[in-house]
C-alpha cells in the first residue's frame, strides 16, 4: 500500500468520524424544535452534547488539514470551486455554536428563543449542505485540464444533490434521536423515540430514492459493481436493525446501528470515488486522483510520522471525555434559566 492510498484512507476515516460524531450533534440540534416543548427541555437536549460538540468538529478541521497537506490540488480545486457553499456551511456552524454558547446566558426570553432557533437552523443547514457537496462530487463537476472547476448553479443544486442533502439530514436526525434516547430520561426521551419511528420510515424511502438516483447519476455501480450494491443492502439492513432495537428499548444497540448506517454511507462514497478524489464531468482524463492531486513522497512520509505520534493522544482524550460524561442528562437536573 502506497502513502497516497494510506492518506486517502485516513481522510476517509476522518470524514467518517466527523459524520458519526457530529451527526448526533446535528440531530440533537434539530430535536430542540421538534420534540422539546419549553426552554428547560431544550436545555436538557443541549446539555447532552454540551461537552462534545466542539471537539467533534475538530474531526472536520483535521480532515481539511489532511487534504491540504496530502492532496493540495484536491484542496485547491474543491475549496475554490465550492467557495460559496462552504461559506454558508461555515455560517451554519457558527450560528449553531453561538446559539449553544449564548443560550445559557440570555438577556431575556426573546433572545433565548433566537439562540434556540439558530441552533435548529444551523443543525439543519450544515448536514444538508454537506450532503449536497458530497453527492455533487460523486455526480461529477466541470473540472478542466488545469484542475479548475467551472460550476454553475445547477451543477451544485439538482435533483440528485438535493435528495442527497435531505438523506444526510434524515440520517443525522435519526442518529440524534437515538442519542437522545440513550442520554436522557423524562418527556423528551419518550417523544424522541416516538418521532424516531416516523423519521425511520422517511429514511427508508429516502435511501431507496437515493439508490435509484445514484444508479442513474453516477458511475458507482459501474466502477464498483459488487461493492456498491452490497453497501446499499448493508445500509438498509443497519437502519432496519436500528429501528427494531429502538422499538425494543435496546438503546445502546439502536445508537450503534444508526451510527453504522452513517459509517457505511460515507464509506460507500469514498470506496466509489477511489482512486479518484474529484470527478470531472468534462472528461475523465481531467479527474483528480490520489496520484495527480498528491504532495511529494517526502511530505507524505513526514506527515505519516507526525500523525502516528499525535493521533493516539487525540483519540485518547476524546474517549476519556465521553467516559467522564457518560451519565444520562435527567430532566430534574436540568438548570432552568428562565
């Protein structure tokens, strides 16, 4: 295995980790308006992700940094070509972060309501834009021989990318609701499981539509004729098991299955891309690959040594934080700031 392949796998793992961890953050943020009935219940939900949400975003920053260092041409083409969507994505993350921090210190009830709406809006918009971005990459973007992307509005926003964005929103909402079931008690716990059943049916329908559109809009079924169908079957099976476990009250297993659904979905996208990192809709000869988009071997070798040294400490810290804050957030323990 070459260093180029190792770093492609590492970037894939970082994005998988981000979607798994930040996925339930997004879902909890959406749930503050979908299942919470008052400020105290919203605070209970926010407290479930309070110790984790900002650390979970580090996975995205690390993924972007890894792309910048290991595949600079991929970074340059993607971040310049998706400049406007990325701006809106970052604004959504900022709005959500500000809402989470300031909702604990409101000037009055009006401002508290504003902060909570920012949490909800940012939690919906961010995963939707990520879904649009990744599905449009799979579909292919107008990239020329100079690795420059000349995209129009319909290249970003089309039926396939919008369905992909909605699918990611549903995936994260399911993941967040199962996390709430695992981390809370009281009325929000009951309502989360009730809404979860309804969202799962929407997710099953969305996955079927997404699979059909993937067949007609991408080459995933051509370049990976065995792996892609297997991934889709595994994704549906994991979602079905999550639905069953949630209804049987096995919250830990339900959360594991919802997380596995996200992991398999993101893994399928990267397996379908490999060895490409961006697909040109103009000419396959203009595709960016792990070879023509990569840094030199010295840079990759040095980065590998640094990553192997620092990564265990980062993972150890995050595992420890989840262990320390493992207890349920109970309704009676939630501070009422009203």
